[in-house]
């Protein structure tokens, strides 16, 4: 799984998320800091090229700046979904 971090205009976070969701399974967007528009994409390695092409197209529609990972980017939730069986 690849992680790519971006800064987007916070008004565009919803559009960015829904666009990715339209391509079911392509990537998952998690918002790290809504106020500053910091998001992370979780991308299966087999879709890296497809996501790159989609990001290039989206960059013509929204402000989209890739940023490097830093320790200051704390994830609010684990990216790997946990399941619990209480049965």
C-alpha cells in the first residue's frame, strides 16, 4: 500500500473524496487536517499508475499539491480497518 500526502483547498476535500470513491477500490482518501486541507491517499500498488493519471487530470480542476510525509502528520485513525467479532 502506497501513501501519498497532499494539500488541497479545504473546500475541495469533498469533491476530491467523491471523485476517488467513484473509482471504487482505486484509492482511499483520509483527511488529516481539514482546516489546512491536508489529506492522505492510501493506494494499492497495482493502481499507482491509474491514480497518478487521475491526479494529473484533477490538478487541472482543483488546487492539489503533493507534500512530503513528516512526523507532524499524525493519522487520526488507523488506515487499516480493524474488525471485531463479539459473537
